[in-house]
C-alpha cells in the first residue's frame, strides 16, 4: 500500500497557457516541452487504514490547506471515487531539488510523481496514456512529465476527460544534443499561481490571437524536431514565450511574471546570439530566464546569465527521462497508439 516515484520537471518550448475546459483541465492550446534532468521531484504515497485524514509534507514541512486539498482530490481521482471516505487516507511526502512553486514547473514533476506513486500504492495497473490523463487533471503540464525528452500535449475535446494526453516526440536519447540553461532569479514562491494567471489572461485582447496561433507554432516545432534543427526550434520557442507573456501582460488586470533579471536575461541571450552563439530565450509563468542551446555552448550561456544582475545561480539541464518508480520500473511510451489532437 505504498510506493515511491520520481519525476522531472518539463519546460514548455511551445507554451501551454489557457484552458479549453476548466472542469476537466483540458488545455486551450497544444504545447510541446522538454523534460529536463536537473529538476527532480520524489514523492511517496502510503495508504494507511488507521488514518482519518490525508497528510501532505512538501520538502519535509506540512503543506498548506490549498495544496493538501489538491492532493486529496487527486488521490480520489486515482482511486476512482470522489468520496474521500470510500478510500483509505494517505500520507504523501514530496521533495524537490529545486525551488517549489516558483515558476520552474514544480507542479508538473510533483503531480506526475504523485500520480505514478498513487497508482502503484493502490495496486492499480495503468499505461502511459491513462497516467498522463490522470496527471493532466491535477496539473496540465504534469501530463508531459510522465514521459521523457520532447513531449507533445494536445488540446483534446471539451467534455471528454481522456481526450488530451501526452505523446513522446523524441526520447531523451534520440536528440541528446539539447541543453536548457536556467537562470534562477528567485528562490521564493511566485505571487500568481499559473492557473490563476491563465484564468485572468482570458480577459486579454491578445488571448484569441494567442490561442489561434499556437497550432502553427506546434507544426513548425515538430518540423524542426524532425530535422534536428536547433535554430528553427529555438526561434519557435522564443516567439511562443514572448507571445504568452504579451497575452498575460495585456490582461485586465495585467498578469506580470517578468522581473528585471528576466528581461535583462532576454537581452543577454540575444546579445550572445548576435555574436554567433546558438541560444534562444524562453520563460514560463515565473521570473526565471532560460536559454535553449547546444551542449558545446551551454557553459558560455550560463556564464552570461550568471552575470545578469539579480540572477542568483544557473542550472544547465539536459533532456531527462520520464517518471519512474524507484524500484526501477520505467513508464514506457510504447503503448501510445491514439493520435493526439493538436488543433
């Protein structure tokens, strides 16, 4: 009745921002991400018949009621009942080796690891499609952390809970010559949660153009991946990030994740590119500037970001593997057969 799982954060190169069906947590746009090896969550789940309530510890500390509520609702989904008294309660312990709730996709790795550990602890069998569908309902980006490497998440169909799931485009070993350099601008949690920011962004005059432009960005990114064309993939990633933040900034009221180090990081990355260094900016719902680059240039990019005022440290991440139980059992992509709807 217990299991320990590990999952890695993923960074969207073509961004997920907005919801098509909020009740089922279906994304409004298709997205494409890179699972990274340097941002890891480990989560244990132990169902205990003697417990009368669920308990959640994050980084060794009791979680706040909002986080505990999200986890309890997700455990209900995994077990297959919305009634908490229809299942045994659980103790959940989750640890991150990177800042939690700070714009580094900790919810993606956390809910991917929780999904896998809870399924195993409950004695349920599941395939990657079902795991990603389950994870997506708790956190949209968590569906992508079930798998390694470059991963696509489609929008699905309103009213159909199992219509949006992750598919692996290229495993971590199929295009290993990618690096993501992350500039850590803050260790503190962000002020606006991603879901709140998405909901607020629907008031933006740029929201409709944002959603309508996403399928074309996915098509360009998929073509770049097929050709292993880093400059083409980098150009799509930088454009998608800036469009996402433009949409958020223009909301009423504006949703502002960018900080001084974020903007200066963008300029530093563009200066490197003007000098011939292959590096392209991206940034999620948080303040941390990131650069997609090559293994040969990652150290130089990291030095440039480290020199930006306000950047506390840098992380160089390579493509990472998908979620796994810590007895060594991997989640295999081989059982993915349905076509993913991306538009």
